[in-house]
């Protein structure tokens, strides 16, 4: 399974930012209200995440690291098939196959915290009792140390950190109720303090700047069970905000072409050509109307009624952007 894990890791673990994304999503799944992420050297050297979530039972620790469907791989065809499907539900196993991973956890119900360390060709997991508060710490050191080809693709420290920062900002925008603290080489780079879970404006202000929220056009609309809540950048912030395009579908960050197209079209019809509109858009659709698993890695969705969704977004945004005539 070692080889299979490494091949799988190539898919899930593209770069340090992909590790961070998987780890943060696990913490959110665990109900954490505080997540601290420490990065060293753009994540090449170390990614350490601490949360105050539900923790992992001692007897589950090994399982969390080793569970892996790819152990069933016997032919190249199997492999190709799995690669084309992407790997879900196996992030920790994949990451541990290409790094020196230490997992420490204490569920509130357990008196003692346990630490699992995973390294070496057989992926032998060793368990030790340690001191640790309720919650989980995952330490991922020397990412890709044993996969030189993958390591070669790593960019400069600053670039890799930028990707990590993007991941954190994006996730933070859809979880105002969670505190996120991001450090790079011991310096605090982001500190988003928890607010009410519906207070998106406060979280957007923390992530995209007070100025963005103050100047943005706000809109909120509902149609056939679809709701759209959006903060639309005005001319003032447009030119400098190429990095501020965020869309969410049912709470998940998406870079969906249909959504982007609808928004761009709305800006163009309201204001003429706009190269990079800045926006934060939350779309909620009935779960039965959307397939989010079309392309998990590419953050794309498929809507049952894509035309309707597109036109609803486009019209709502265009209307909001029209200059008020009173
Ligand atoms: P998945 O999240 O798809 O189940 P992962 O490999 O990401 O697969 O995680 C494996 C398991 O380890 C999870 O299902 C969960 O039970 C446990 N786990 C991972 N991270 C955490 C965490 N931060 N807190 C609590 N449990 C965790
Ligand atoms: Mg996971």
C-alpha cells in the first residue's frame, strides 16, 4: 500500500496549500471553533495545525492514518480509474505517505492524549501517551521529502505561502463562527476572530478589508428556493482587487465557471467592460438541485437547472449594480 498511497498523494497533495485545505476541512468536520495553523518556510518544512474539535479516540488514531482504499489496487487500470476519480476520504493516509506526520489527539472523554507518529517504508504507526488539551494537533514535516519529482514542483516559499493564505481566506469566509489564526515562520499573518455564524459582513471585513465591505454593493435575493447574498465591489476597489473573487455554493468555496460568467456578464451589462470585478457571493440552492462532487479538486459544481441559476445570478447582480435613480 505504500506505493499506492504515494500515487494517491500525487492527486490530493499537490502542494502545501492542498495539505492545509484537507487538514482545515477535517477540523471543521470535527466541530472545531478555533483552528491555528503554523507554517514554516511556505509549508515545505512544516505545516502544523491545532484545533479544539472532537478529537480522535486512541484506537482510531492508527486507522485515521492508514485507512486506504488504494490498497486494493492491483493493476494499472485500477490506478488510472482511481486517479481519474480523485481521492476522497483518504487525505491523512496520503499526506502521511509523503511527509513525516505526527498526529496528537485527545477527545474530551479520554483522560489521556495519544500521539501517533508515522514514518518509514512500512508506514508503521507508533503510539505514545503525551500531554495535550482537548482537540487535535497534526504536524506535517518535510513534505515530499521522499518524492523528489514532486518536491521539484514546489515554488518559492512566498508563493507557496500565498496559496495557503488563499485557502485560509476562502474557508474563513464561509465559517464566520470559527477563529482562524495563521502564522508564517512564527509571525501572525492572519487572525480572524469568531463572530456570529450569520455575520458574513464582519468576516468579509476581516478577510477582504473594511474598505471593501464599506464600498461594496450589497444584495440579497431569493427565487425558486435559490438564495443569493452578495457583496459586489464598486469601481473604487476594482482595479486593485484581482485577488478578491470568492463564491460559495451551499457553504463550499467554488471557482465555478457558470457563476463567474454570470457575475461578469452582470458587471458588463451594468458598467460596461470590467476586467476583474471584486466580489464575495454566497449562493444557496436546494441540495437536490446541485451536484458538488462533479470535480472536487477543481471546485466546480453542476446545477440541475444551470440556465435558471445563471440568469438568476446575472439578473440579481446586474440590478444591484445599476445606479440608484432617486
Ligand atoms: P475523511 O476526512 O474524508 O474522513 P481523512 O483522511 O481526511 O478522511 O481523515 C480520516 C479520519 O480522521 C476522519 O474521518 C476523522 O475521523 C479523523 N480526523 C482527521 N482529522 C481530524 C481532526 N482534526 N479532528 C478529529 N478527527 C479527525
Ligand atoms: Mg478529510
